[in-house]
C-alpha cells in the first residue's frame, strides 16, 4: 500500500485507487477494509472539513467495547489543537485520569465530597458583570434561563413528573426577585428561594393571580414549596443546599466533573448531579464566548462529553425535556459535543411518546453517529433513524458477539472491541479499528476494580481497548 500526493499518484494510474478515508481531525484508527488511516472528530469535521453541519457526535454500543476509549482519544487529540475538553459528569470515572494528565481540573461531586449551588449563575454572572451594557444584560437573561431550567429539573426528579406551567412562572418571578435582592458577590441558595415563596412578595403574587387572597396564593405555591422542601430534605439536599464547593476554572486546559462517588443505585442524585454539571459547564462555555465577543478574552473552543446519557433520561418523566433545554441553550459556535449511551432502547424506555421523540432527536440532530457492537434488532431500529444498509447492519451486529468458549487464553477480547462504524448523513459508513497506545492503556483502564493483586484472576485482565 502506498500513499502519495495527487501530483505523484497520477503517474501510477490506473494502478492506484482512493480509499475514501477522511484525513481531517484526530487520528482514530484504520479502515477495516483498506487499512487506510481514518481521522475525525465533530469539531474538525464541522470547521475544517465541513463534512457535517452540526459539531456533535452521538455514540451507541454495548458496554465493554471501547466507547469511552475512543472519546478519550478525541479528548487528547483535540486538546493538542487548543480545544478545551469538558467532561460534564464522569460516572466511572473514565476521564478523570486523562484530564489530570492534560493538566486540567477535576471536580468531585457527591455526598460529603462537594456540591453545586444550582442558583449560582457562576461564570455567566461574572462575565455579565465584566461586560456590562446590553451584552451583559443579555448574558444575565441567558443565565436566568439556565438556573430556571436547572431548578425545574430538580423538581421534576423529586416529583417524577414535569412542573406545571404556572409553577414555572412563579419560579421565574422568585429567581428575579432573589437576584435583585441578593448582595453583589453572593449567590442565593435554595433555602433563600423557599423563603421568598413563604414571604410572597408582590412580584411573585402577581403571577399567581391571587388577587389579594392569601388562600389563592397558598394554593398556587404550596405544591412547588413542598417539592423544593423535598429537594432540601430528601436525597438531594446535601449536594444542592449549600454554596458550590469548587467552581469551574474557565482557563483550565481541560475540566472533568467526577460524580463517580455517587452510588449507582442512587438514581435521583446521579441524574441531578449530571444535569447540574451540564448546566454549569455549558454556562461556562457561554461565558467564555461572551467575553471573547466583547474583546475581554481570547476566543476558545470547547468539546463537551455527556456520557451515560440513559441515566438521567430514566430518572423521571419529563427530564428529557430539561436535557433538551440545557443543550439547546448553548451557543452554536465554538462548542462540539459527544453524547454517549448504550442503545436506542434507552429512549424507547421513557414514559411517554413526547419524551421518546425528543430523545430520538438527539440522534437525528447529531452530525456524526458512531456505532460500536449492537444486536441486530437494535441496529435495524437505528437504521430507521440514521439510514443503514443491510451490509452495515450485519457488520455492526457481528461485533456484539462474545469471544468463543474455547478461546486459548483467558483474556480473549470480544470480536467487536475497538471496532466502530462512523455514519454521516446518508453517506456509506466508515468501519474502523482502534488500536490504543501504551500511554492510553495506562490512562484508561476501566477494569481497575478487578485488577487488584489480591484478585486470583488479576493476570488475565486487560484494559479496555
């Protein structure tokens, strides 16, 4: 196999043929059929190659086949080009070691470890104060929208159903009142929000249409007040009732919010922590762009990772709408993202058709769709959304098989580990094989719990590739 420029290769005609493998972006692996190097990532394919119209990636695949390993490679490669990786909610953790190796910031969230004040506008509030004028007011309005959506998400998780429309109006009025009454340099807390509901200032009463009747006011706000009390006194209180323990450093070369200390069975807290991390991280991105637009900071580009998307999706009915609102509020320029889940069935398991349609929209709007091994029936369902040929369905479904029972060694890899199909629009998929380097193997071992020296099977365990 030879590689040459078009000037050189034309002299070999007709004995040379192009493989069609893209060469723009982070080196990902080799084309399974031609052996050609395949490069790509959502930001490079959007800005430089213009292969896609939306700098986003949606990845699906069964556990253990290397999804987070491929995303880790993108993080490292994009970081080398000046892009800032943001891992907003690391559950295992899969990315914290990589972010530390890049010289980035790792923030731990969990009971007794650290918390997030969801009423704190954070970097957006600070940027609005620096910018001032009309641009500063616009940024404050955007920060208000993010805080409103985040509080509504917490209430949705506690109730297991969406908030009513009039309650969102009441909540918005309370947040406006709090912002105007809170001293500069201090962010209000959830107990302060409860106090506003209890006191019932005129601005809040006006949106309840109480018409001076205390009973009507209490009927309008009591359900919301009870839900907020449930947030504070329930499983979420310790994490969201006090000031943010560590703010995101907007100047860090990479950021990871580590929520791995939250137990897997603690679904409500996990979903709430992920949503809070997403809101805070995307707000930091919006603040950075606003400062750059105002000439107060250099232009920066970001790559956000939203892993294990199915966890918050299943936390409560209506939570997909909150995720959709959080991600749609981010600015369209300077931000690429990767959403990672297991299968489309994660969306089909949601409570109502509206939620399922919104979750499917995450896949439909993605510029790149990357598939690791999936069973055939699930590939057929995915093919209805992104367009899959029968040959592509057969190929990816073959990667979901386990290794044979009679494998010669104890650490035989599944046939699909490290193999991915990259789909862009209606184009034929690009099948690749990823081979990790020794450095990546040291940074990214998702089997550390099983690799202790006291484990009798210790010698047969290998890092995920």
